[in-house]
C-alpha cells in the first residue's frame, strides 16, 4: 500500500470517534482493500459497487468470507468513502445483507451465584469478585471496565459514570451487594499501586505489570480462568453483559429500560421517549448475584482508601455531567 493511502487511513481513523477494537478492524479491512486496488491499478475515483462485489467474490485474504465479514467489510468501505468524499461516491451506496443474529449465550442467576461463591479471600479473588459482580450488574463492556477509575464511582447513590462507545459519558447504577464487593476491593487496592498516576479501579496484581491498569486482553484472560475454575462454560466479559440484559428482561424491565440499563444508543424516535424516564425506575430490575436479602451496606472508612470520597454532584455538577474542559483535562492528565 502506498504512502498516500496509508496516510488517508490514519487520518480517517484519527478523526473518527471509534473504539480501539473498531479502529483495528477498519485498518485491517482498508489495508486489504487498498492492496487489491493498487494491484489492479485502479484509481479511487473510478471504483464503484461492482469493484466491491468483485473483491468480496474473491477468496478472503485470510480464508473464508462469512456473511458477517462481508457486512463488516462493506460498512468499513462506506464509512471511509463517506469521510473521503462528502459530496458522494458510488461505494457509499453498496448494500450487503446483514448476517442473522444468533442467540447469544449467557449465564443464569444460579451460575452467577455459584461463580461468586467460588472466590476466596486472597487479594486477586476479592478483586475478581468485585469485577464479576460489577460486570453482571451493570453490563459494562470490557473496555469500559478497563478504563473505569476510582473517582468515577459514587457510593452515595450507587452509580458510576463511564466513557462508552461513541466517546460519550453515560451513567450506570449497581446494587448494594456490588457496592460492598467494590469497597472490599478498594480496601486492598492501594497496597499494589506502584505509580500514583494510576487511577483505574481494576489493576494487575502480578509480575512486572503489578499496579498497572488491566488491559482488555488481561481482563478477558481473568474471566476465562475464573469461569472455568468455577465449573462454568468459559465466558468472556461480554457474556456477562448479555447475562445482565437477559436478567433485566426476566425481572420485568421493558425494552426501553433495558436500553437505558445497558447504555445502548438507538434510533432517535426511541430516544425521544426516554427524556421522561429516570434511572431509579431501573433499580428494582437490577440482576442480583444472590437470592439472599440485600445487605446493609457498610460504609466503614477503613474499608476504602479515601473516606472523603467526593459525591456525584461535587464531581459532575448538578446535571450529572462534568464540564467539557474538565473532561479533557481529566483524560489527558
């Protein structure tokens, strides 16, 4: 691929607000595409839907083209050509059938309870228990769990603020039970911090990376290990997101509340009806990992590193949002 096309891809990904995983996918797809375009001697202006169909009809650079791969590839090209040609380009009109959605596996309440009961009293197990409970109760994505910071959590109203897909901040709520697991972990977390600049809630506890934020790959490895050790089918953090959604539905939450609970960005016509809703309506539907009555939360200052943890309003203002300049400063400091 020539230098000009390489620069175009880099500029496109830099200007768009995509997640890291999406950027990797788009860069890979565009690299395949431009390698083929250059090999055939085409210019970008003369390409159209027929060239895309010809490329997809060929053997995939890494093997078989699944319907999902074709759909993702077409989406990549449409996004890039809309960016490169704001006034229109034939490739932006390509249509590829979306692959049927397969039933997603999830854990039921008994399996979650068994998993939480399997943890012991070591620092790693206390951290993992908090991780599992938070992932199950809030449905946070793996990248959201990784970048969640201690100060993003507000124990006063059992909520947290998280940066989600699309580079926007959303609020999630959790149960008292999850809050207690988080407090148990926070009482130990500072012992493993080697760099005061690390504000992430969940950190590594071993080897040369001890005290550093967990990576997406590291977090997946933890979930694979703990689910297998508990005798469950191996599961990723995203499986707990599906488990949360299914449990919300089982507990009686309607589709709109589930959309709010999982922080899903849907059609504007649906979002129009959410303005009168409040997250407090969702609390009674939150999945719990135990059938026991909710415990009385122990706000013991000795159980967390900062007894003067700021409240939600003191950090984010009366409207629950940080000023934009504070957001930028917080993320670049």
